[in-house]
C-alpha cells in the first residue's frame, strides 16, 4: 500500500490495462506538469507516472534538494511500491542525470532495473559540468536562465514570481553543478538518448558518450528544436518512446 509520504512524489494515472509504468523526471525548475498531456498520446498499456520533486507543484512549500545523492535516495524509497510491474525511466536534462543515478541505486539496493532508460537533452555523466551558475548574483543568474530559453520571458519579468521560483532553480542547478561522477560497471538496461538539433548546451558527442554507460543496446536520435525540444518536438519524441518500448498504439 502506498503511503501519503510516498505518493506525494508520484502522479500516477491509474490504469488497470497498463503492463508498463513510465516514470518521468523533469528538467531544472520543471515539475510533474511538464508531462501532464503525455498519457493522451501514449497507448493505454503504458501508465505515465510523472515524478514531483520538492519545491514545485503541489510540493511548492517543501524545501528543494540541492545535492543529487540524498535526492536519489529519497526517490528510490518512494518508487519501490510502484515497481511491482515492468517500468521505464525518462529524464530530460537534470531529470536525465537523476534517472541515471536512480537506476544505479535501484540495481545495487534491490537488484532491479528499468526495461529502458531514456535520457533527453543531458550530456553523459562522465563530462565535467560547465561553469557553475547556481550561486551567481540574482541579475547574472536571471541572465543565464534567459540564455537557456527554458523560462518564459513573462515569468522572468515578473519580479514577485521569480522571487518564489529562484530558490528552487538555484537548488536544481546546485544538484547538477556539485555532482561528482563515479565510475562503475555499465548498466545492463538499454539506453536511448535524445538531443535537440539546435541545442547549444549539449553536443552530439556528449550525448553519444552515454553509450559507455550500458552493456545493452544504445541509440541516439536528434530531434528538431533547442534544449527544450521535449516540448516543441513532443509528438516525435513520444512516437519514438512507443517504438522503443515495442508498444502498440
């Protein structure tokens, strides 16, 4: 039975027909709402389970994590009750790194793995992070957010709203920028990676390097769009997920 403290991490769309669960992990500053429409375009045999991290959505008042290891441990505890049927992970940008380390932890602690790990818009973990931005003065931090093109200009211009959002955004970037990669044996599950053709933040080479992290099959697909092609090329992305999971529409 899923407890309240566990279920506030997951937004399942209960589906008795589902034979597979897809857990979705958001980018920095994102939340479960980023995946709210996915189930409309995916087969009924797939149950979409967006993961809601503290500091956003209905967990807005909770203190966000600012380090990856404790976050991944907390997610693992929350997910275990949902892993009673085959599952896959999808993570975009920060979510890609979270889902990778979560896959490692679940295998070490429970001997279980996703049937597929989908990484989107995130360089392979062995690459060192770019110059950190999480501790920049506010105006410089906002300038970096504007450069990334993931926050609507209307939101950036809303001073009161940004005061509410900045602590979570800083915490998310701290997760990425303090991460220290540890070499371990490659995963045994397949990895499929997606990138944006116009993404200036992540290169094709950095995406292709994910192949070193699996002993199973690997694929790389470039889609039209910048770093947030997850929205602009959503239909193509979901079509690829269906194909790689061998699901019938």
